[in-house]
């Protein structure tokens, strides 16, 4: 077996393998592991699982058949979790935005791959992303003329790293942009829903 064949075999054995042990890593180590070992589609799938794992049943995954995002708190608050690693041009991509879904919030995680995978978290009301004249959404697939005839079109956008703060900071329902701020918000929302029964 050649050196190249051994490298390919090694990559194949670890690519997209996320275990319970990985989900229990501190957030930065988890993100580093995702960046190193996962394709974008895979780390997009495991990011909501990490949030569920770290919130001890206060937030749960939404079955895809409901078409209401990734996560819910007691079926009262629905959220879609998005993660993006900064690319070589200094931009973050937010993909598979589904404007038709009935959501309350988008959880956005922007990871600076140039700075040891340091993340910034925002949790914003749905319309901040789906109905914002400052954010240009385009179809994930097909041309604009073809999508005119499609009812449900998955959308995407790119955001420059310098635009993150002014686009999302004012509408951010978190008290800051760390993972602890996200966990704290989920806990407070869970308690608020639980006591309002």
C-alpha cells in the first residue's frame, strides 16, 4: 500500500465519525474536531446534537417530519441551529435557510478557523435572517428563474466577518456571544416555559 493510499484509508476511518465522547468535549475542542474530521453537511447535523447534549434534556431535537427547525423547548419554542467556519475569503456561509418553516429563533455559530476555532454565538428571531433587507438570500439550487415556480426554495447567504456584529448583535437575545451565554438563554427559556404551564 502506498503512502497516499494509507492516508486516504486513515481519512476514511475518521471522516464524519462523531461519538458520544466527541459530543462531551468542551465546545472549542468539539468545533476543532468537527472542522478536522467532518464534511459541512455532517457538522451541520451534529451541531444541534451538541446543544442537546450540553443542555441535559431542556432542549430536544425536532423530528424532520415536523419541518420546524432542528430544536424545540417543550414544543413551545422552535429553533434552527446553523454553524459556519470562516472560509479563506473571510466569509461565513449560512446555508439551507428554509423561510417557510415556523420557527422562533435561529441559533448561529460562526467559527473563526484562523483563530483556533474560536466561536461566536448569536440567537436571533427568525425574521432577522429571513426578512432582512441587509441580508441577500439566494437559492441553494437552481437559477432564480427556475425557482420562481418552486414553492419551497432552500436559501443561502454569505456574511463577511466584519459584518457579523452589526447584522446580528442588536437583535441577539443572548447576553453575549459565548457558548455559556447560549446555554444560559436556553436554561432561562426552559424555566420560563415550564413555569408558565
